[in-house]
């Protein structure tokens, strides 16, 4: 009888983003923490997730966000990144527990 084993490796990474604006007067600052705020489109590119997931995160998690007078939604980069990282760590932990 042959015993087959399956080994799966999980790799966690940390990302650091540098956000530069064309004009310093256009920078939007988070009223809660003082960090940079980005439009939803910019946040999707930087985080590599879809707009729908960002809207779910804003609805369910404690993420700093602000709505402009034109209706555009801006999200705090640091609070969004922390929430996405916590979510990834939770998923990784659940996967590890599932294989034990």
C-alpha cells in the first residue's frame, strides 16, 4: 500500500505603498487618522482587489472613508490595507487549521 502525502505551503507578504499626487493641494487627508485617502479606483489598483470587495469591507469593517460633495467615495489607505491584511491572515489561519 502506497501512502500519498500532500504538502501545501502558505506564504504571507507585506506591502508598502508610496502614493504621490500630481499637485499637493489635491491631496485628501483622512479626518480620523491624518493619512492619505484614495478614490475607490485607486484603492482597487493598489490593493489588487475589486471594487465590490472594497464596498463590502467598508460596509462590514471599521475602515475610514469619506464622501465628496460630488458623490465620489474616498477610502483611507492605511485602514483599508490593515483590514485587507487582517482578512488575509484570517483566511490563512483557517486554511492551516483545515489541513490539520
